[in-house]
């Protein structure tokens, strides 16, 4: 997605952006039949090495709002000991039951004879009040912030609603009690997650601060114009020799 010359990268970017808003997603296939997802919900899960964090702030990814849609976690702990302990059978069974109930709940709502869609959720008055109150808190923080955290708060307001639903589903998945209402405790858990992801994003911005100086390509052009060495660029930017060499040979 970072490479502007990559057709697949642009297609993936559009795919994720459309999926975030639950809009219609068209899946085009060359060798099989193409299809359409009416209400998409795309989830991207993965890891990235620290040295590539700054690459995420590529102009196309920032301008499109893609970065604002990501929930980041930093490496808080590190485990250096291999354990021989096994996971409890109860944990595995409860997890399997929860996943099965969620899938059956979704399938039930897709039945043609389903008059009232089971995926319709209700909220208690207390949950609605807390959702509204914290949304206002996020909006106030947004107005007092600067880019890029300012844009991030806008997406966190959307995530607040999504995470509230996810927390509700997690709490009721084991016993398949999905006809209950979303309660205040579901919203409270979602708020705790929002605060967690907010802190992580601020930490990443702080540790991998995007410089206001010209980007690396422009800096290399300027260095060559002034007969500066590749070593000088390495010293000025703080990047590794390999990272600088990658672009140095292309200019």
C-alpha cells in the first residue's frame, strides 16, 4: 500500500477503507466469479517492525485516513522463558462454544424467513447516557489536539460504538444470550479499550515522531546536489545505512 506504483497496494487500501465504514465491498476475481458484500466489516490483524512505523505515514496512507483507522499496541512485555504448561480444557471448550454461538447467531439473522433480524441490538438508558457522555469527551479532546492525534480521535468515536458491540457479544457469546440489551458495563469496557489504544497511539507518535523535515528522498536529492556523502545523510537522519542506501541508489 506504501508503493504508489503497486496496483495491488491501491486495491487493498480501497478495500480496507470501504470495509471500515461497513459499506458495500465489490470483490473482483479473474479466475473465479466476482461477488459483492453488502455490509462489509474488514478486520486487519498483524504486526510491524519498529523501523517501518515511519513508513506508515506515507502521504497516501495519511491523506486517505487509513492510519487513523488502525488500533496500535506496543510491546509492553517480553517473555524469554519457554513454558511447558498447557491450556486448560475448560478454556478451550468455552472459547469453542463462544465462537460457535457467534457464528450460529449470524447465520440465524441471515435466514430468509427471519422476520425480525436477531442482529438488532438494544441499549439500556444508562448505556446510552455513558456512550453519549464519553463521545463528548472524545470530541472535546479532538478540538484541543493537533494532527495526527486530532484525526485519530475522530475514528476513536466510531470505534467506541464498535467496541461496545464487540464487548457485548463477548460477554454473551458463551451462553448465547444475545437478546439482552447492551449494558453500561459493555460501554465501560469499551471505554477502557479506547483509553488503552489512545495511549498506545500517542506512544508510537512520540517514539517514532514524523519529522517536519523534508522526506528522505528529497533529503538525498539535496545531499547529492551539495556533494554530501551517503554517510552524512545517515548521521543527519539517524536511519541505518541500509535504509539510506535503498533510496540513495534510486536517486
